[in-house]
C-alpha cells in the first residue's frame, strides 16, 4: 500500500487511508464541510460509507443532486452539468492501478468528465477491491466486474421505478477515462481497507 500511495502522489493525487467505512466517512466530512457546492457522481461506495446521506443532510450546501426523487430527465441532466462546475465533486473509481493510474467508465460521461476537468476539487472514495496490478487489469475490471454489476443495479432500479430496463454493456460503459495525473491539491483519494462498491 505504501508503494501505491507513493505512485499516486507522484502523479499529483493526495492519498488517505481509512481502516473501515466509519473512518472513511470521518475523513470525507472535512472535504464536504469546506465545500460550498457539491456535485455527485454515481457511486455505490459513497452510499455504503454513509457519505451520500451526510451530503444530502447538509442544508447549508448547494448540492447538485441528480438522484432526487420526482425530477424529470431534463432536470437530471441540468444538475449533472451543474455538478461538473461545483467546488467539490464526490465519486468512486472503477479501478486504481499499482502504478497510480485511475480507470473509469460511464454511460453518460458526467463522472469521467468531472474527474478530468471542471470541479475545483475531486473526492474519490474507493474500497481495496478496486486496486489492480496493471492498466490492462484496470480495463478488464471495468468491463468484467464494475460494468456487469452496474447493469444489474441500474436495471433493477429502473424496474422498481416502473421503467423499462435499458442498460447493457454497450451503453453503461461506453465512455472511458484513463487518468495518470492531476494538478497537485485537486484530486483527493480515500482508500478504504474494506471491499466496497463495484
């Protein structure tokens, strides 16, 4: 883990370790408390550590919440766009290589776009299960693990909401981002010593 930290830091990322979900939430809170506006990228990990609920309970923040019940698709897209210009963007990551590279895929692309450019700061929370040896392993993890599980999650959610399940490998992971560096102080990564998310 120390070598991974060194490699990530050499690439301009700030790295923090958390022993469990509770510690990860505690670490995350300081970033949330310092941000007037917050954008959200879809992340099961962010939900699992309790961070999404913490963010949504912060009434003094401008949260661009595209997940709010009852909003239409036009409002959803508007909020996703606004989130990419927030002070802080909160999301997970599909894979992190031992060389300190980030690999992600999206359907709409708002999460990968925000990781590359837009928000002033980025907070990424990942479980240890996202760490892979190589870049090739990172792309394999995205397609064979993260995408498959997200297809099931999104189709199940659509059915629960009375909508047509429309997600498949061709539309849930069709926009990729490979990031091997960022300006120092922008991207903050919390690595949790637990298996979290997809």
